[in-house]
C-alpha cells in the first residue's frame, strides 16, 4: 500500500479500535524484538498482525527442544537451527505488508535510533536491559522489558521523558442534548439522559440559542455535578440561555514522563494486576531482581524446579534487596514473603502457553501505544501471578523428581506442574465451539499444552463459518490461500502441523451447535467430554451451549472481546452460577418516531438508511415474488394488520414501472432522491412549520427535534451522486439488468439526469405523523379495511401474464466494496444528515454501525485466551474451592485489570432438603410409567406432583378429569409424549427433561429441580 493508504479489507476490525490516524502512525514505525522464545514470538505475532512498518528480530541462540513448550512457529526439525532465522520465515507469512528482518548483532548502538520501540524479553539479562534502556531513553526510543517464569510474569515500560498520548481511552467522544444552561454554567441534560462525563473532561457546544458565544468552538472544562448535570463556569457574560444546544466531548492530549529501568528499580511505580493480591506486586518486584542475581551468579543457569537449595539462595538475595531498598515493600516491618519467592524460584524454568499469551497480548498493545500515541501506556511496572492454578490433588505431587525434564517438548510445563499433571492435560476430551479469533488462539495454546494428545484425550472443534480476508488480521492460523475454506478444518490442520502429537486427535466439524444439530451433538457426545470452551461472537449461541453444559454438568470456559476490552468467565458444575445466570441489559432501540421524522444524530440516519435499503432492494422484490408465486397473496395480505397499502403500492410500482434498461434505473433513483430528501421533508414542515407550537405553547422544534431543510439535488455533491449511483445499480441488480462495470461514467449520469422531469411538491392534508414514541402510530393500520385497497389489489398485473418473471432480492453484505450496499447506506444516511444539520460520517464509520461490526484486535484476543488457559488448569485439577477460580476483565486501553471469584450457584430448599437451583435435577434411570413417577415422588421426596410437562406439552395435571387421567397413568413417559405430541421421541435422544409443579408436605407449592428421564 502507498503512504497514507490502509487496506481496509484486511484491517477493517482493527481500524474501529485504533482509528485511521493511529494506524498510519503505526505504518511508519519500526519495531525491534530481542529474544524469540515463546514470549518474544507471541509479541512479534501480534505486532506483525497489527501492521507496523517493519519488524526486526534479534536472537543469536539456537533452537532447543524445550522451546516448543511455547514457541508455536518451531518444530522438532528446527532444533539446533538459529532461532531468529527459523522464526523469520513463519512471521513473514502473517502479513505481507510487514517486512521481517533479522539483525546479526546489537553492537552498533546507533542502529537502535532507527526504531520507535525496542522490546527485550527474558533472554536478556537485567544488566543488559538496563544498558539497552539507557541508550533508548537517551535517543527517545521507547523501551519495553518483559519476562515470564512459570505462572509469574512482568512488564516494564519506558516511553521517554516527554510522551504524548493523543487519545487516552479510545472511547467515542460523548455528546448529548442540553435542556438548560444556568447563569453559573450548570448544564442539564434533556430527558434525564446521562452525560457520561468525568471531572476534568473538556466539551464544546453547538446550536445553543441565547448564548451564541458558546457555539464558537471554545472548550470548557467540566465539573460533574451528577449523572444528568455538569458545570462549565459562569456564562452570564455571554447573554441568557433561550433553548437548544448540543455538547460534544473534546479529547485532550495527555503528557506523560517515564523513568528509566535503572532509575525506577529502587523507586518503582506499579500498575496492579489483581487488587486481591496487591501485596504480591512489590514482593515480585524484588523477587524477579533476586532471580536475575541468581542467574548472574550461576553462569546464566536458572534455579532448578522444586530445588529448595536454589530457592533459599533466591530468597536470600531478595531479603538483601529488601534491606537495601526498604521503601519498595513500604518500609516498617515489611518482610519478604518467602513462600512466594520460593515459588518463583521453583517455577523459573517453566514456560507456560497461558502466561505467555497473556503477556504477549499485553506487551504487544504497549508496543502499538508507543508507535501510535493511542491509548494510555502502562506506567511503569506490571507484575502478575496465577499460583492458584497450581495442582492441589495428591496425585499431582510436585517434587524435584516429578518436575525434572524428560527430554520432551513439554519439559517447561512439566517443570511447573509435574509429569502426572501433564498426562492429565493430555488425556482430557475437550470441545471448542468456534474457531475464529479466540478459537484460533485457543487451539494454538492447546497444541502447545499437548491438550487432548494422549491416548484417552481428544479435541472436537466446530464452526460453520468460512474464512474471509478480514479474518487474516487477527485469526493467525489462516493465510491468504485459505480464504473461502472452512475455518475449523484449516485451524485443525494448522495446529496438528504445529504439534504432530495432535495428528488424528482433532475432529473438525462444520456444524452449527444448536437445537437443529442435537442428532450430531447428542447425549453420547456431551457425556464423553471433560470440558467445553466457547469461542463465539453472539449471545444466543453462548446461551445454548451454556444450557447444554448445565444439563450435562460439564465445565464451561467462556470469554469475549470488544476492541481493547476482554472478559473471561469460568463455569464449574455444582459450584458456580452459569453463563445464563446474568445477562447484559438489552440495547436501547431507536424510537420509531425519531427514526421516521426526528433524527438528531448520525446513528439515527444510518438506521433509517439501512431500513430504506432493506425496503427498496430486499423486501419489495420478495413481496413481488410472493405475489407472483402465491395464488392468494393479495387476500392474505388484506387480512393482515400494518401498512398494507404500502406493500401493495410497492408491488404495483415494481411491476407496472419495470425498468427496461439501466438509464431507467438512474431515472428511478433521481425521483426517489426527490421524494425522500425534498418532498417528505416539505411534507413534515407542512404538518409542523418551523414556528409551530406544542399544546402547551412551547416551540415544537426544540430539544431533540431539529427542524429540517429540504435538499436541492446537486450532482457535484458526492453524497447526492453516490445515492443515485448506488440506488440505480441496486435496482438494476433486482431486475437482472447490467449496471456499471467499474467506476461510474459521470458524464453519462449527467446526460440522463438532465432529461428527468421532477414533479413539483404538493402538500397532502391526510398525512399523519407520529410525534412521540408513546403516541399510537397513526399509520399502523392505515386503510387496511378500505375499498381503496381492494381496488389497488385488483389493479395489479395478472401473475399468469408474468409467468417465470422474478426479481432478485439483495442480501446485505457489508464487506464487498463493489456491491454498492455500503455506498448506498452511506450516501443515503449522509443526505438525511444534511436534511437535519447532522455531521455526516465516512464509509468506514457507516459500515461499522450499519454492519454491527464488533471491533477487534489480536492483542486483546491473545491476552483473554491466556486467562482462559489458566482457568483450564484449575478445571483439570478438579478444584472445588471457588476462591481459586477467577473471572477476569481487562481494558488494555487504560490499562485496567480486574479479577473476581465467580458467584456461587444459588441454593433452594424443599421439605428440609437443600438443592442447587442450577445444577441439581431428579434423575430417573428408566422409562417409567406416569403412575409410578407420581408414586416415586410421594414416597421418596414427600412431594405431590400437580403438573408435569415436556417442552410446551402438558402431560399431567392433578385437575384433569378422571377419564383423561386414566388413559395416561399407565403409559410410560415416552408413550405419553408420543400420545400427547403425536410424534416419536427421536432415536438419538437418550435423556428427556420434564418440568414439574409440586406441593410439599405442608401442601404448599414449592420450587424444585426438573426431572431427567434417562432412557
């Protein structure tokens, strides 16, 4: 790509996270990564996917077998080869726009000045890092240090003495409609809409009447008074507020100053990873330094796994550091936590995919911040541990013997968990639902773990989606040659190549998980699993998998990302609540009256434009096709409620005014422009003139209602032109006519448009407009019973005359830049925005909103997946202490990390018995008779069944008449279901859920679990 251009088809999701300005800065940035074991290559992968100008690598060491614990670009065939050279070729495949270079040495200190940021990983000693950092700091080059040791890790960031953050949060600037501005500068929101501002934010104003000075772009610093009001300082000198006004937040650059590694060792500034472990951070600050001292004193050798002598030496060094730098631990009586430092020593040779993925995502995002100035950098030290993931069960005892290397690719994991736990991991049977961004990262980490590679283990992955070019920016298992292939199949092949132990152990399916595939993912399948992991992008699918996991009592690992934000949730049977136990509030929908007549922001005009797109090019052709193929279509339509007249009018227009050629489509587009952006606006102003008053005498056009203006068509206006071009081409597509091939021939459009006769506007007195969303829609049943509709229906052409004629409906596709879909919606939205004096937006922003695109970036995906892997260790260990599990939330933009223990599953009670409301059920292990089932509950549970249902079918009720009861009581459950539903129980179904209502021993209605019939 040339300077100033961005390949939107590749970087589309990332653009919504970083923005074009930050992306362009990154594309002018050179990055150096030193050390290419697992952590270094994880950072390099994420940085390459993000799209910097160039990525340079330095690592003079040869590949050793233990590197394969986390270095996913290496194989056993690479052992002994130069680590950097082997890695270069694989990294180069990720992004053709990012050249990958290998440095021979770091002797030339001046060469560092070519880079915007230098990253030094665990292959570099502390003293070498100090020297490198001093050079970088003096040259104003960003420097990041990071290392992982088993379940521990750290990062340090120095971006110089004067670093400017252009956008600290990356959030959309807040805006809102003002209802009042008092003389002291108190600004109140309209209709109790929250402003969302914080103290110190800056805002500007527009459309304020009476205080015109506020509209000149002056910035005002905000003092928050509450969720619906803020103060900007006295404004009485500007006049008196009359009405109107919109505030818009204006982001201000943030200046930051960083100390060097050498300066900050004794006076560190910490970002805390887990507020429940705040005391661990300063301990680890000294512990990691002590570890470096041990390495320096032992010729570069790390402490041996579970070796108490080596651990004692590391503890001694840490105690010496604490004595010489007492302020690090807070002074006073603070002492070294010997158990924590000992664990750091025990695990120092460990290299774990989960921790590497977590720090690889975190540090890569810091690299992008250093390159782009987007988001707030980490300041300055970050320490993290997950020692609660260590196995507790007796069969996984950790000793020097059980953690010693066995000359395998898993040695660096065995060093932390021991050999038996590694075998446990290998023999798990796991199910991954989805193989997109999170799915790719999950499979990569599973391959490194050896998960499912044992004789009793296995992986099933399913995804019904195919690979698109935009996936390549964050779904790193895919390459350009894979576009169009099934995600699950390509991903499975890629990780089997990554770790040959998985060959024959991964079953890749292309089936969607849902009610329609319960014959594939049946009882036998679910019962064979040890755990399930979701890698899905929609709530409905997540909820379904969650219900299956609850029913079969399987652990579920859940996660998701949204730009720089990510979250994880662990669901453990009989211990935690399920995913479905809590739900996000539904999105607020746009009121119909706002959409139709009173938009006040670009989201409203985009939604309106998308609705128009759907009506013009999808719904209308489908209605025409139904009319032509369904003999009683008109009669059925006349019986329906809604705007029946509009449906019949569009069919009439589509069939009685068929375009014969592309020029007819251009003429149609021009006339529709006039209707939508001129005549309809004039009609609205006819109903409600600009000086109209409400019933209580207030101005009608005030608050969220903005008085519009009709547009005069101007072919030199790009939005006007693109509306005509896109509308004409889409209508041509509907009718199977040939439209533009390549860019539009503007002179031809001008020639056709010059001969169009545009009708004059004539106001109609019968048009009614809904003013408020609470009001009834005056057009909801417009003319549905009138004779006019019958006449209109009778005027439609005889379908038999049009035998074989069909229209081709458009199916919205946001990612094809040649299909005119986003072009139409952008132009249409912007024209309506011009009507209402709303700031228009470009195609990218329109595509983001209209396509409901979820912003995504590889860094967040990697970090979140790492956190999921750490919870997987705990499930594999069978932990029953809920305090050991962690649900996580991270926002890399701030950066912020928050962890909490899962919520316990709720308990219920009946007849003095306690049960789990989520996980418990009554298990019946036979196809029992209804009478015996009722008797069983009376005798065993002291419960009287009053109602029994299967799905929506009521099988039994105590109030049924004797005759109805008699014919049902002697039937077995499967027979009863067949009798009621008139359908057989499918052969793949081995369990049936029956819902019951019961009375307890006191005759009170009580809530109890459902019944599971095991056939």
